[in-house]
């Protein structure tokens, strides 16, 4: 294995936090140590890279974090990094700390910043997909998605009890500004009557028709799962629109919100993060750069940042079609 003179590897988390990020950090530190490399944590993402918030992480410091949600490195959005001056300062900071390569954990914004930086400067960059939205191309699942689903399902199951007791329609909003993976899987897993996601433009009239059919079948309550970014608006707006057509139905709105980002990562996310973290380190030592590491069909794969960011990762049409059959 040729290490391309890489001895000091920096790791950061950026953008929205996702359960399993700490497991990925732990894996990067442990794998780097296995190959005799030092790891430096960059605190508060790219903002910390600019400001020099960098500290060496020893093996023992990640000994009790695999089960913790959030990120020990903290996270922040850095608008300054998207300026040439900001990136120049970041590069000078990395060189001052003798950093040879970086591993970034995050989503589309994190990858975009890493791609630009890697093209401008001689710092190899590898990305680990850490986002609950599961919208990174080149991997079946992103870190945090499975945990977010379990959190959403747990919340919906509790709401179901109330909906059943009072014969109500509940409009439940989950995260997903640009993609409906969370809403779609939550809807299927909870047996929802309706699922509204950005990729499938279900009209209010179509939703009303689904609810009417349920009433005719003697259905006493209904659950409608709404991705926050669907084209008809949020759960509150949709509930108001439906009420205009079905005033006889008693409806309630519940927004799960940031509960989906927190909490201990599931076993699936811990294993996924561990595999991706170790693979990111070996990728750097093998000379790879400007790539995202992922898992497809249980095999490690690498995808160019440009494709990981822009290629389509929409929910499968077969899943969307299945919801109409099962609702």
C-alpha cells in the first residue's frame, strides 16, 4: 500500500448533524492509527478549518463515542469558505498544521465545498456521506438515515394510538426539503393512507380521493405523511386544504422536526459509519482524492464528488407505486 506521503489526516463534520457521525469519526481515528498515521479533528466544520480550530485526536479519546448522537467535532455552515479568500485561509491553516489530507463527513453542501477545495489546492479529500436525507448518489444508504427512520416510525406509532382513539386524520410532517426518502419509508412502514414527497406530485384532490375511499371502507382514522419540501406545502397547509374538501373529518397536525436528527445511532448506522470511516482512510493512503465512499449491494464503492452531488438519487418508482396499492 502506497501512502503518498500522507501522515497527518484531518477529519471534520459539516452541515446538518446525523446519528452515526461519531461512529465514523471513531473509525477514522482507529483506522489511521492502525496504519501509523495521526488524526486531527477540525472543530465546527469548514469554519474551523479557516479559523484554525484544529486539535490532534488520540485513540483513547474516541473510546466511548460510537453510541452517541450528534458530533463531538461540532458542525457549522461556513459561507466564508465559499469565497476564494476563505478557502485560501483554510489552505494556509491546514499547511500550518502540516495536514496532508482531509476526510469530510456530511451531505451535498459539504461535498460541494470539498470538491472545490480539492480542485484548487494540493490537499486530497475523501467524503463520507453523513445525512439523514439519504440523498447522496453512490451509496445505498447514508449515515443517519436508518436512525432517523426509526425515530420517525416510533413517533408515528405513538400518534397512531391517538388517531385511533379519536377517529382523526393526522397530517405528520417529517424532514426532507428536497427529497422524500424519509417520508416514503416512514409512510410505508406506518401503513399511511397518503404520502406526499417532492418527487411525486400528488395533488390535494388525489389525496382527498384517497381519504374518501378510506372512509367508504369504514376506516376510522388515517395517517398522512408529509415531507416538508413537497410541492403542496407543509403539513399544516395541506391539512387546511383537505379540510375545505372534507370538513366532516377531524384533523390534527404533528411536526416531528429535529427529533429525527438526534438520539443514539441504530446498529445499522454504527456499522455503516465504521465501514465507511475505515474505507475513507485506506482510500487516501491508496492515492484516491475528490471522491465519496459508499456502500452499494454491501460492497464499498467510490464516486466522484461531482456525481455524488448531482446524479439522481430519487426514491425508486416501484416503492412509490406500491404505496398506492397498500394504502
